[in-house]
């Protein structure tokens, strides 16, 4: 029953928070229910789509995006022979490709295309070093996850459409031209060690690459003063939330309980991401927290299904995530310090 004097109309931010939480939970449930390979890929892509686009993708646009994902990630297949027979040249070539991909995104290019390029250069090529079929499986998982994400995004927009004539969120201010190359280099240096680690054990370290890609993108809006709070803080919070989520899910293990708990955690994160419950942290902090939470949970569910020790695997994975994040903070600090020294030298 509505309270007298209180408006019951939802604002655009209310709708977007509900849409993001519901879509993420639905895609997570559908991905695990359908038994898709790398099942956490679909909810991560769905989350990125819902956070970056405030309208449903037309069917043709979804197919074009899937084709673009197939082509961009397929670049990694072409790099497998170079990495296998000329490893030093292959790593240098991938380093240059990462720099160009990040610079493309920082100069206003499509963020999803940039992400697919980075995944193709790192995840696909490292998986192909171990086994070509593993690389093809990762590409297939990405395309299937993307198609599922597009369907869920359309459904979520149907459930929680923006009000008529709702204003679009302001576009992020473009970076100064002189900053683009420096930040692209920083993102490349953040992703590169995770890629080298994945060359040792591609199947075990692919999630680390995905985490590093997220850190590389997040670092583009982070300076040295807030790097620890933004990068390390979001990783630690995601680990804590993953422990709480797993403990709650253990009370009654069922696919629909997985959906309900994800919906609850997603609503809490979405309220903070859209400033319905304002905090001092940026939207990027909450988005990275939710993405990391999904990756950690997805891997834990797969470990459990495979009969592995979930808690030991989680501790190792969380430790690697923290190490990768600390390294990202270090790169942000060193490159920002170098820039400040250069500026002082010029003055």
C-alpha cells in the first residue's frame, strides 16, 4: 500500500539498478543451468553490457557484436605458432597489440571490442599454447556467453525499461591526447605478467588474465593516490563478499537459491554503483567488485563440481588476485611518479 505523500514512481537510476541486478542474476543462473563452458563469462559480459548501455541491443546488433567477438578473439589463434616457435617475438608482438588495443579504447573506441581484442591476444593465445582445442573452447564460450548476455539484456530491459524521455547518463570526459599513450602503456604492463603466468598453466590461470584485464581498464581512471583504495579495496571486498555468498549458498544448495542470492548481492552493489546509496567510492570500484565476485564464485562452483577442495582453491586464487592487484597498484604508482618527475624537470 503506497504511503501518502510519497512518490511510487521509479527514477531512471532505480530502473537501471533493478535491471543490472536482475540481468546479472538471470544470466548467471542460465549459464550454469545450461552447462555452458566457462559459465561465469555470460554474467560478466551481461553486467558490462547493462552497465555501459541503457537500451537493449537490436537482434542484428547482437549478431554483429558476436561476429566481432569471434573475429577479434580469433586473432589469438593466429599468434599461437609465433608464440610456440618464436616465444620472445610472440610476447613482444602481443605486448604491442595490447598497447594498441588499450589505446583504441582510451581514444573513444568501443570498450567491448577493446576487451575482446585483449582477451584474444592473451587468453586465447595462452590457451592455444597448451592445446588448440582449449583455445577454440574459450572462443566458443565467449561467443555463447555473449549471445546469452544479449538475450538477457533484452529481457531485462523489457522488465525494467527506462522511463519515457529519461536522460542519458553523461559521457565520460575524454582523456587528454598526451595521457592516452601513457595510460595505455600502464594497462599493458598490468596485463602482461598475468599473460606470462598463464603461459605456464593456461587452464589454471585464465581467470587471472580476466582479472588483470579488468584491473587494466580500471586503472585508466585511477591515479597513484587512490590506486590502493580503488584496485586493492575492490578486490578484497569481492573476496569477502564471495565468502559470505558461499556460506549463504551452502545453507541450501540449489540453482534457484544461486539466482536469489546473486540477485540480493547484485541489488546491494547496483544501489551503490548508481549512487542510490551514495559512498565515497567510484562506480568503477563497485563494478570491478561485482565482476571479481562473479569470477570467484564461478570458479568455486566449478571446483566443487569437479570434486576439488573449494577452500584451498579459493585461497590460492584469492592470493593470486591480490598479488596481481598489488602489482597493478605498483605500476600506477611508478608511472605516475615518473610523469610527475618529468613535469618537474620541464618546469
